[in-house]
């Protein structure tokens, strides 16, 4: 900006000096005044000549990329939150079912990578009677669609 | 028991379990003490910010009143001298104009510097806040709208703050220089160039704001419909699952959406308060400067020294232009945050 203003001022001073050599009422003075006016206009709009319209596209691309990164961060956070809620809810349902059968257990549900995530494996910790185990196995299989081989029972 | 689980889930919504995920960037040091850490009541908190700002600006009011009194005194002396010695009225006029300019230059320079600083602080805070709001909106399902809003806000913020720092503020200096020359030496052509410079600045600010609001209004509607369609598709996929699992997925999705909405609203409200605090103190300082110069200009007219009065008026106009610049950046950020807070659809 400083360079531009200095450039503008120096052009104005030069044209003024040039004009002072001629008589104000002469035709040459009028002609030179017109030329100096054109020179001043060119000096004033010269930064526009260097304006590169393509840079605008690059800026928008940069901002789009930044926005995309913020969106991905947000989606990752939401997915993490959703997985946490689903896991907690599934475990709560399993504990509730075990409690209704008179058993006290701990359940650790693992979710798959689908969207939305679904339970695919469960680890049950606690000693239960064969009847309760059978009932819970059936419950996990029918309600959660977790096959028997994905149900891990630990004492 | 199912009711108990639902209640438990509702409780987890009321207390955002993952509040750390979407948190507003902390208020910069200069305004940290005026913005409450937790936003409980927006009205009360905003009033607290305004009250704090009003207390802070007292010294600048007194300072501004000081140089306004000096200006009135100079004009009064000039008026008396002009009455006493009509022969030297031209020299008196020139010297009066120069003295007035000298008195006004230092505070005006400080005011313009304050304006630049405010624009930069607002822009920097916006750069921290907008990505958080974008992430929260995307997490709520507004992926397309969040992307469009982010790009528009970041682009126009960079454009406006860059234009203010590199073009409009130098133009304000040009306007002041031209004003001094035109008022002291009564140059009509210079006055017209000065008016044109002022028009370029106001026109530039207005145009950027109009394009920005127009763009986000249109993209908001278009991208909002796309996001609603995507959300409906996700809901359909959930209802296709096993009843119990489908119910859990549906409840969890709903609760996640609600809790993200709560987080986004609190981040947005906090952000609005910080932006208002960042803008309000300099706005009041420059605003007081502007109003006092306007009053001084009016009072100077009473002494029949037209040049001085008009020069003071031009400096007041320059303060008005700086006010408009800080206001434009603040308004743009507020519009953007409110659009983010509005949500999907």
C-alpha cells in the first residue's frame, strides 16, 4: 500500500512539474494536461492489472478444505458419542434382563463399524446358573442378533 | 425398567456427558474478565458485559472531552483574532486549520489503531469459534449447510478484515489528508475527492455485507433441504433394524442430537457474548469520540469559523467510518453464529 501511495504521489509531482514548464493558456498545456490525466488514471488503477482472478478459486478451495476438516472432526465426535450411548444402552438392557432372572453380572458390548453401529460381540462376566445362561443366550441371540459364538462367558 | 432406562438416557442428555467435545474457545485476555465462564442467563450476562464496558470507557470520555475543549478554545481564539484583525484573516485561517489538524491527528490515529486491533481480534476469535460451530452443526446432521456456512464466513471474514486493514484504513488516512488540505486551503476539487473516498469506503463495506447475507440466506435454504433428506434416510435405516436394537439406536441418535444441540447452543451463546465484548468496548470508545467530535463541530460553527468546524466534522466522519468497519465485521460474525445456532433445515 505504501509503495502504491508513493508511486501515486511521485507520478502526481512529476506531472505537476511537467505542466509548470508550459504556459497555462497554451494548447500544449491543455494537451499535456490531458496526457497527464491519463497517466494518473493508469497509475491509480495499476494494482488491478496485477490482480489474479485465479487466486480467488484457490482461497475458496482452501476454506472449503478447512471447513471439511472441521466437519470431519464434528462427525467423529458425534460418532464417538453415539457409540458410547449405544454401548451403554445395550449393556443396561442386558443387565436389566439378567436382574429379572435373578443374576448379577457385568456385560461388555462391542459394536461393529457399520453406520449406525450395532452390537456384534458381548462378554458376560459373572457366575450364572445354566438356566439363566440359556435364557440370556437366547435373549442376546433374538433381541440383539448376537450369535452364540460371539457371546463370551467369563466366570 | 425400560422407563428407567429412558429416564437415565434423558438424564444424560440434561448433563452433557461429552461437553469437552464442543467447547467454545476461551475469551481473549483483554475481555476475559467481562465474560462469565458459564452462560446461565443470556440477558443478564449481556447486561453485565455492557455494564463493564460502560465502566471502562470513562477515561476515554474524559480524554476525548479534553481535546474537544481544546478545539473549541482554538476556534474561539481564532474567532476573536479574526474580528480584531480583518487584514490577516487568511493567515489566521490557515494557521487555525493547521492547529486544529494537529490537535485532532493524534487521538484520531489512536482511534484508527483501536479500530484495526478490534477488527483483527474479532477475526481471530471468529477463526477459533467458527470451526467448533461447524463441527457441532455437522454432528447434528447439517453437513452440507455447515460446509457452506463455514466457507462463506471464512471467505468473507478474510476478505473484509483484509480489505479493512490493507485498503479501507489507508483510505481513511487518505480521506483525512485530503480533508485537511481541502478545508485549510478551501479546495473544492479536493473536497470532492474526499467525499468520493468516503463513498468508496461505505459502499465497499455495504456491498460485502449484502453479498455475505444474500449468499448465506440462499445456501442456507438449499443445503438445509439436502441435510433434512439425509437425516430422513438415516432414520429409515434405523427403523429397519431389529426392534430392540432399532429402539436403542433411535433413542441414542435422538439423545446425541439433542445433547449436541445443547452444546452447540451454549457454545454459540458464549461466542456471541465474547464477540459483543470484544466489539463493544472499542465501539463505545470510538463512538464517544465520534459523538463528541460531532458536538464540537456544531459548537465551532457558533464562532463563525467555517473551516475549523468542517475539518472537525470530517474527522468525526472518519471516526464514523472506523465505527462502521468494526460494526461490519462484528455483524458478519454474529449473523454467521446465529445461522449456525439455527440448526439443520
